[in-house]
């Protein structure tokens, strides 16, 4: 169910990105499917699982339906980029628990759970932005994005080690991810960024 939800919401963000690039319906479907399946595909290949949309091709139908719906209705949104950011935040909060659940279900150690949760949440959006020639959200200056995914996966790992059941673990993962991402969008929460400094002038050499 997490995979279905993640696919549907990420497909909407992909289709919104396609609308900003003014693509045709085939472009909408391609970008939506790429965004919806990119992170999960990478996760499953690394974990040596059957790729989730190969095991269940209905996943592609869900992504395609989302793309067509956005193609017909995107013009109704006043700010498609703002809508993309918020829908992407919800998609991230669904995809990270999906990655955590997949890694936990195959008995992976906690460092792998962290990495799989982060990859599942971030890679689809990264592919979407690169293909649409946008600055990737994960690389925007000071933006909380990968941090949100990692923090959500870490919260899940700590909750599982504390003895919580699977559903509370995944709910906590989603809540932490969404809270941090929403805070970044609504209140400007940021991480410190590196500031280059001019080189110091060399001291004059002293004579012998």
C-alpha cells in the first residue's frame, strides 16, 4: 500500500514538472512514471528483490492515470511550482517509509535501512528534476530534503529498536519526514551552507 501511495503522489509531482516544461501527453506519462518508480527501482535492485512494478504492473497504470489527470487539470492550479513542492513533500513522507519497510522486510541491518529509506524518498524526484532541466530540490542551497528523508528513516530505526510495532514505526517515520519538509517550505528551516572566504594575504617575507 505504501508503494501504491508513493507512486500515485510522486507521479503527480512528475506530471506537474512536465506541465511546467509544456510537454505533450507522452512526456507527461514518461516523467510521471520515471518519478514514481525511480527510487523504488533502485532500492529493489540494490536489495536484490523483484522490482516492485515488474511484480505488479498495476503500478504503471496508477502512474499513468495520475499523469493523464494532471495533463487535463494542471491549468487549474494558480502556482504549479508551489503545488509541486507541497505534493512532493507528501510524496517524500510516503516514499521514505516504503523504503524502510522494504529494507526491514528483507532483514537488513539498520545502516541499510537508513540508506534504502533515503534513496527511495529522494531518487525519483532527483531524476524528475534532472530530466526536466530543473535545479534538483535535493541540491537547492540550504534546502531540507535529503535531511528530512534521513531523519525520518533514523526515527524509524530508533523506534524499532525501542520495541515499537511496524505500523507505529512507519507512522513516526512519515511524521518526522513531513514535519521537517513542511517546516522548510512554510517557515524557511534551513541548514547552514558553506561560505567561501577569500584567501588570506601572505605575510611579507622577512629578511635573514
